[in-house]
């Protein structure tokens, strides 16, 4: 059996077919139904002329249909392409054009945008509309359920471990880029990293996977996973769905189109969720508030089933971890440092194991190198670039120049350099400083925004914050905070600046603070520094 997601999931469907695989709202699909419906979608795409390496755009909110179409692309050796549902016309066109998409699945509520760009995408051979609204309809689109019912399941095929998997980055440092992986090594990494998430030991050989999963389900250890963040970002689809599915998990998605902490807690309680995926403080702070608000009204959520909460992609501060553990004492928190370009380290916290901010245990394959490719030594105080080894992408789609800069070989070993800067502590752990592209040069000093952001957020009354550098005659760049406040709280600029100076060297403190109703972030919680800078400039006029 080859290491390819469709092949692995088909083998799992064969042994636990009656077990639930997907739930959204009131609709649950068993593993047999999941496999069958994905096979029918795959046949529809093959009939439309798609084949190996054809790209399939998924312009969808979290849903069963997202995961079915995703699985379907893998079945015929196609490449699912994640499309941000926030994209408007030109962004949507760019990504579908850049990815050479030949099929597109979209929710009908997004149909007005699709209708305005579809005629500029001549490579599209199949357009499928998932009904969630009667407001918009694309003339060339086929109805999703009609496509499912109108095609027989595609016959199973042998696939290649050299097939491409691709995930588009969020484009926080330029236009979105398709990060390309070889299917075999990536699937193996998900087996090695994903099975422990569902309480299973990776089998000695790939052919033993179905029996391992079946034994776990029959023993009553089946995991119910809920990605609380969007599937169209790596954190949601990888950790919330693909990894758990390697172990036969039941994946549940919430109905809200933006994160709703109350719905999340109610779903954990009602569906007995055991694993959930969040994105740092921007998700966990609302969870804490919802728990407290419920308690004040006499509403206590039963979270006893929830064993594991994972976060990746942004800072998850020690204070927020501690506050959550004070309320849900049995939880294990896993803070994973990684990006679309590779995983780098983890930090595990639980009651009795004090959490830390931005300090991670290095993956065995992770290194930190200086600009001249020397490995940073523990305790040296040197700053270097984090290099992720192991399952390393082989490039960005249609961008050899950026590929050569990001994916490099040192001493015969391939590494990915996503752009994170770090030091290595004396004990060998990784101290993350931030993205090099966001470093602020102020008065000759280099300042990492993430460090200042965490200090601002510790000031009582501050809810969220991003820090940017604004052009300044005296300093070159002036450290500027864009902050939002806890509802009902009042905090002024001087209090924030003084609060930061009590925690950090004075030169790191913001010169100015611009207060906004909501700090700009993507749906997955990641910082939107471009919009934050625009808000800062406008706020200082």
C-alpha cells in the first residue's frame, strides 16, 4: 500500500465503514459514505477531463463538502487547492489562475465573486456549487448533490508517492504561494505525528495501518476531532482533519462562519469532542471569556471529554495558557511552531507543568543557522534562521527564485527556511523571536514585534495587539501599537506605553498607540500586518 492520503483513507473506510467520519450540523457521514461520495466526485472530475496533477480549487467554508471534495481530488491523483473564502474578485482570480485550477468547488453565498471572474479562467473544466444560499448562482455551475448522485464511484487506482500535495500560504509576506510537498514523505510524517494524537502507536509497516486503526476503534479509543479554525488554512486541515483521519477519527466542523466560542464549548459538550485545534490567544481568550460568562449565569460546560487542545501558527502566551488550565485543569495544551513550509518545534503544557511563551522543544530535524550557514550553538546568544528538516517541501509552485531562497541543502541535508528568527537556549530549546520580514529597525536597534505585542497584551484592559514600524525622521521606524480593548474597559496611550516599559527595555516600547475596535487578523487568527500598518498610519494622521 502506497503512502498516499486517498489510499490510506480508503483502507480505513474498508475496516471501519460504519463509524462516523464527518459531521457538520445535523449531517453525519460514515466512513463508507465519506469514501463513496468522494469517489463519485472524483469520477465527475475525471469525466470532465481532469487527471493526475490537475488542480482543484476549494473556495468553501468549513463543511462536510470541503472534506469530501478534498478527498476526491486525492483519489484521482489531483491536487486540492485551498482558497481563502475572504478573497474578493481579483484575489480569487489570482489564486485560481496562479494554481492552474481545472475544477472549482464553492459555496453559493460566494457565487457573486465566482460569477465575476469565471470567464477569465479558461482552464476551468468543472464548476460545482454547494448550496448554502439562494442569493447567488453561477450559470456554468453544477449543483453539488447532483454531481454526487449523477456519477458512479470511481474505481480505485494505484497512486504514486511522488504525487504533489500543495498548500497555498496566506500571503502575509506577499502574494500567496503554493507550497509543494511529495505525497509519500508528507503522508509518512502525518502517520508518525498524527497517530499519537488519537492514542495510537504508528505501525511497523504501512500495510498494518488499517488493522491498527480498527483495533483502536473497537477498543473504544476513537477520537472526535474539531478544527475550530478554517480548513482552508494548514492548521485546520492538517492538524484538525488530515492527521486525525489517518487514525480513523470522527471530524466535526462548526456551523458558524467565524469563530464562536460559545458554539465551540456547546459542541464539545454535545458531541464529546476529545481533540480541538485553535490558533493561539485570538481563539483561546474568547474561550476563557465564554467559560467565565457562562459560570456567571450558572451555566457550566461539561468539557470532560476534551483531552487535547492544539495551536499552531501564532503566539500562544503563557498567561493565556495558565488561565485556560485554571478553568479546564485536565487539558493538555500543545503549542506547535510551524508554517506551511514545515514543522519546527512543540511546547506542551498541563496543570503542574508551567507554560512558557515562544519557547519550544526542537524537532530532531530542526536546526538554527546563521547567515553563513553555521549552526547556532546552545546558549551562545546568537540569532539565526530556523531551518525545518524532515518532510521538506520541494518548492513553491511556479516560483523557482523564491524556492531557491527558502528550500536549501546544508551539509547534504535539505531544509526549509520559512523566515523565523530564533536563539537556542542552553538546554537546547528554541526561543522564537519572530519573522525577519517584520523586524522593526528603530534608532539602530532591531525590535521583534511579537515580543512587544505580548507586553502590550499584558497591560490590564488590552485585548489584542499588533505592532508595526511606521516611517519616522528621528528613529527611521517608530514602534507603533495597534490595539483593541476588552469590552467595557478604558485604557489610554500613556498607560500602555508605561506598561510595556515596565516589562521591556525602553527602546522597545511603542512610541504611539492606535486604538481600534478589532485588531486585523485572518480567519485563522494570523496577524494581518499590512492592514495593521494602514490602520496605524490612518490613526496617526
